[in-house]
C-alpha cells in the first residue's frame, strides 16, 4: 500500500470530494511518484523477469512543472470506451453497451445517437474504439470497431457510417471488415482504429485470451492478435508486408492491443498492449514484424505459472520498448501534439485501468527516459484519452466520467 503524508492525504480527500485537482508542485505529489530520478513503481514485481536492456522497465520518474488542472466535466456517461475530437471541439464518445454520444467542452451530454449496428457487449466486448474519416469535415463519416455477433460466436469488426446533419443518428452504417475466425468468447477484442497520413485504416485485434486461441497470434492465416491495415472500403491496403494468406495483416504476435497512435514528428507507429500478469508492453511497430505473443512475454499466468517456459527473448521476435511489472493495464493512448504545456510535447499518455492513473511517457530516440503518473488521486479506471482542440487532454473512465486535464 502506498503511504501518503498526512498533509497530502488531507489534500487528496478534498480534491476527491470535488472531483478535481491540481498538479501545483507546492501542494501535491502524484500518488506513487518518488523522488525525481527514481522509478514511480516501487512494488515488488509479479513476474520478475530481467529486462533485455537498460531502461526497458522502471524508467526514472519525472514530474510536470507546469501547473495544470484535473477536472471532471461529466459523470453521466455509461461505460465509455472510445473518444475522438470533432472539428468544432466537441467529443464523440462510444459507450460499451452499444451507443454513441456527443459531449460539449462544458460537459453537456447528448441523447443516444441511433443507427448503430447491434453489438455483443458480454465481458470485454461491445462498442469499442472510433475515429473520424480524414475528410470528416466534408463527408461526416465515422469508423468504429465493435464486437459483432456471428453464428457460433463473435468477432472484432469495423463499421463505418455518416453522422447525420442534426447529430442524432448514424446513416448508411455498414460493416467493412471482420477479423475472422469467429470464436465463442468474451475477452481480448483489441478494438482501436486510427488512420495514417495516407488514408489507410489500422485496426487492433486481440487473440481472444483463451489458451486454445492464443497460438493464432502467430498464425498468419488468422485475424486474431494482429494489427490490420485496410482501406476505407475494408480491403487490404497497398504496401502491406504480404505475409501469409491474409494481405491485410500489418504486424502479428500481439495479445490485446488497446492503444495506438503515430509519433507526431517521426510518424512511427506505437501501441500499448495488455499482457498477462506482469507483462504489459509498449511497442514500436514496424510492418511485417512479429511481436512475440505467446512465445515470448515478460508476464506470467494469473495463477503464477510460466508462459512458454518463461521465455522473454527469441530470434525473429521483437522486444517491447518498455514493459510494466506490476501491470499498468493499458488501454487508450495519445501523443501530445499541443503547445499549451510545452514540456508535454511529443510525450505519450497511456490510460491505465486497474492501475488507476494515466501514464505520461517521455521518449528519446525511441527509448523511454521518463514516466509520470497523472490523475492518480482520482482512482478511476481510465479507459481512453484524446487531445482537445484547446491543447488539453480529455480522458474517459469506466466509471462514466469525462475528465479535462490541462491549463
């Protein structure tokens, strides 16, 4: 258990009571942060594997010097899962059970947006990530991932549709891609979608968790445990690595990727990946590469058994840039592109579920050189995050809140 100084504990009680806070260094330390230069994580490791190189885990802690506010805009959402920013500054948010809502920057929540295909919301399934068409301002098209019911089970699918002029419904919704095979389960659907600068759509898929489906993460004839790269029509994108019989596969060997973004300057593709106990990963993804699951991992089974004999390295398989042990439980993520808080420029912000904070990750030359815990005093399961048009970060939580984090 993390011990908090009495004065700090009192401050945190006040902050929690009003659902807001500040990072003013003279008043508050983020829960879990140690002295600068010391890792923010001090708990005993679960898996306890040695890193492959210095800095692969427990990077030095850093602290934001700029004062910023952590504020709840609304607590009226129902299990929000994805968030994206509209050109006019509002937020389009998916709710796990199968609805979308618009939320204004002052926290006003719209009625349910209709016209969305039915989702299978059992377990970890439901209406998942979403993204805007690069030409949204003119075509009002939205793309989203969801768990789709199929005969004998379900799978991760991608659909697209147009937001009506009155913002009340999705028109002409259609499914453009299905990550087969179908499996009767309720875990590890991946579910984030993002466009690259060429207008190709990336989808993350999970390997469906169970031991019988895990090997499909290594199977180039399966859509499970992959990053998929397709066109707006759901066809394999030109220039894909053409591995196996599924030309839509961009990379493989993934367990359950729920965070994805491109570095604002280098254009490199980064993902955050839920691992098993003690094995969450941050990966720099390249076309055609194998990211190892389940043949290598820095985690263990939830009953503490080793996975694949305890192997953490294997020829032909990529190492994570960073891993967490104990886990971060990473979900959504975004690079900070704004100017409001200059020291955050090009930093990566990853939402943590059972870790109850947002991880700020400082990168240099594709290595993690600093980590900070943001909004840890709020004790929320942070699910997804996006940057607003005002240079603030906006994060949704499983508990139904939308936070604004910024100046």
